[in-house]
C-alpha cells in the first residue's frame, strides 16, 4: 500500500541509543494516521546496529530496516532508501536530526492536500552550533541549498532522474540545486520542520552544512551540476551558467588570497567546459547593465573591475571554442 511519506534515515554508524532522538520525534507526531507513514532505516556505515528489535518500542512506527551488503556513503544510503520507498513523498534525515514540532507531518500533509501539484514542500530549519567560546547558538530559516526539512515527491524525482551523488562536502547542495532548478512548484510550509543538533557522540556528516566560501571542491560540484542540468533542461542550463559566471565575481573576494589563484584556475576550467553557452552570458550581462542600476551592483559600483573580469572569462571561453574547432 502506498504511503503519504517515507522518512529515510541514514544510520551512518550511529548506535541504537543515538537513533532514539530522530525516531521518537517521528513517533510523537500528532494528528496523523501512522499507517500512511513509513520509516526506512538504512544501516550504511562501517559499524552495524546490534539490536534493531529494540525499536519496536516505537509503537506508532512502521520501521523498514535496510542492511546493505556493503558500506555505503550517506548519499548512497539516501538513494537506496528512495529506491525502497513507497511514499508519495520522501524526506531525508540524519542521526543528528529530528522533526522539531509534533505537528510537522500533519502540517506538511495538509499543505500537500491543499497543493496537489506540489513537487516539493519546504519548511524552516533550526540549526544548532557551538561557538569557539562553547556557547550554543541557534539559527532558523529556509535553507534551499539543503534537503533538510523538505518533502520531495517521488514522481518528480523520477521524472527528472534526480539522484543523490557523493561529491564531498557539497553533496547536499548539488542535490538541492538540481531540485530547485527543475521544480516548478515548491510550496513553503511555515513551520520549523527539521532541527539539526550537535552531539559529541554522533558523526555530523549527514546533511552537514558546508561553507559557502568557494573552493575547488565546490567548483567541481558546480561542474557536475551544470552537466546534469544541461541534460535534463537546456534552457535552465543557460540560465544557471549565466548566474554562476556573474556571481563568481563577488564570490572570489571571499576566498583567501593564498587560495584564490588555484580556485580561479578551477573556475576558468568550468568556463572552458561550458564555452558553448558563453554568448548567453554576454547577453545576460548586457541585460543586467541596462536594467539594474542599483548603486551596489558590481557593474555599477566597480564597473571597470567587473568589465575586466568578464573580459578575462570571455578570453577563456573564446580560446576554448577556438581550440575545440
């Protein structure tokens, strides 16, 4: 029987007592029919769970235990879970995550009923961090560069062939970027749906936040993103490449001086690999200059430097196209 939602948890070498928090947060949901909920526990890590039977304590939950023959990355664990899922929607969780309110599933399910064409439902995320002075800090907001706190319709994922891939610290961003690019109906749910907490005993790799300072690893992720979007939606590919090229002008200022040359080299390679779409970038820049004269826009505030930057990319793209021809 098809379910409304499949909650997929990557165990990632967590212990039974570590999983009590995410499982109890699902078990304690109110105002829902638990027969419409399935929990898929993917035991993907190097260390296996020893006593899965104790999870019978959670009387409300239909827990499906998946024990792959080989060790899987957490991204592969999520993908394994999607293949096993029967839910209309899927949600992804790590061992250090929980549903923040007892009304989360009810709110999301009601929103899905009100928006039958919704491909994605996006709630708020509560992030716990511990500062250098050991004080605990919290941040709340939408995180569209993460799968945390979001429901994804399985038919939508299958339609576009969207899959989890392991690309280091930026796996979550890659998956989320692809979803954001092709989804035409992403409905916001005004509720803190997911909380990511800190624990000295639980590895925080799963859906871990990554620095937004551009690195060579992040540019590698962007190359994979563009390759995938080009295959599934050529128009979106052009749009995304344009935005990436323009935004890097500002992004590169955040990079440490000692790293900037190496990261620039990686970005030039990205431009060269996508040189076929360079003319669209030039048109986009001309459009921005004509229609956005905001004082802080880089093509206004730093016109000469910005033009030099675009010219440097133009040289890379044209050299690449000449070489290919």
